[in-house]
C-alpha cells in the first residue's frame, strides 16, 4: 500500500528539466575536467537535427518545462538556432550552457528572447589559471568579455566555478564575477567523470538530484539521470521515445540507486536547475 509519505518522496515519472547534449564539438579540451570528453575533433553524434526536433516536441508534449542546450559547445551544432527555436515554439523555457568563447551576432539576438537564459563556466580571475583548465589560450579574455556583454544586454546569466586544482583562485573569481554584475555565481569541485576521473564513476559523484525532476539526453539518444550521470544509461529516446523511457523500469531502478543530497533540501537556483557545476549546496549523502 502506498502511503502519503511514500508519495511525498516519489520521483516524478517525467522530469520537468532536460539537458540536451547536442554535440561533442568544442573549442576547448579541458584536459582535467570535461565530463563529456569534448573537443575540436569530436562530432555531433548520431542524433540528427530531425531526431532532436522530434525529441523536443515530444518533451513538451509529455510535460517537460525547460531544456538546457549543452555540449561540447552547443552553439557549434550546425542547427543550434533551429533547435532552440523548436523548443521555444513548443512552449519550453531554454537555457544555453555555452563557454562564451565566441558568440555570433545572431546568437546574441537569440539569447535576448524572454524565455532564454545563459550559463557558463569561469575558473579564475587570472588568465593563466583559467586557460590551464580550458586548454585554450585567449579563452579567459574572450569568456570574460562575453560575460560583460551578456550583462550589458540584460540576459539572465549564471556562472559556475569548478575547482580543478589546488591553489586555484576560485574565491577571487567569484568576487570578480559579482563585481561585474553576475547575480548567480556558484562553486563546486571537479567530479570523477570523463576527463576529470580519478576513480571509476559512481553515484557518490552525483549531486543527489539526478533523475529527480531532471534527465539528460546524450548525442546518441541515450537517456541518463543527468550529464554527469552518463555512466547510468536508462534507455534510448531515439529508438524508443522519451515517454517509454521514463515509464520504464530501468529509469525507476536507476533513480532509486542515487543517494539524495546531503542537504536537507537541494534548492534549485533561479534558473530552475540543480547542477553540480553551478549549484554549491548539492552534494551526495555520503
């Protein structure tokens, strides 16, 4: 028999937030951090633009409220604008998680849409430290300049700072961002996933909110609890559709395996997300 307590802690069958990893291509390599193992030589995966458009439409139809375009660098997907517009036409809120290294004029115009927000990563107030993480010379100045531009245009922006190595100037970076006018700045540690792996990935590396109102879709259509939980596949949206995946036993079993946040609550930030890269209070229970 299901009790009221059971129902209170039940995870919803259909997450309201989806991370869409539309490409593995990126200008950066992030040799000690990138969970997606993205880079200039990586491709866009086996999901075609039509696959993504169908998935976005289905997501809206089954109750998803918001999608986040991520990569790699999502703006490097050849149909990035069309996919964002499909989401907006479908009634979804959109966040674009970009490295803000290069931003085209038409993308700035897209980011100014009232249902679009931006997120990015920033690693230090010192160029050499930031570029040690990204693996790209000039990335600090470019990203910082585009952060300033986003603020000047009034585009909602959140910035995550991930500590990758000892002595990294994360606190001064946070102060700098707040001084520039960024309203949401959060910090985290590197997780043992992808190029940041120091041991085999496990649920202990997750924030405690994965599969709880959120899920991620990889470049081949694989559905996972979040982008950091890519080692926990729960089905394939390209082959079977989102609705079937979220109704499936594999999704339910995977969600049950993830320990809850150590915090009494793992509060979403003002974008509605709870991501280890940009939410400081979300740590696993152990």
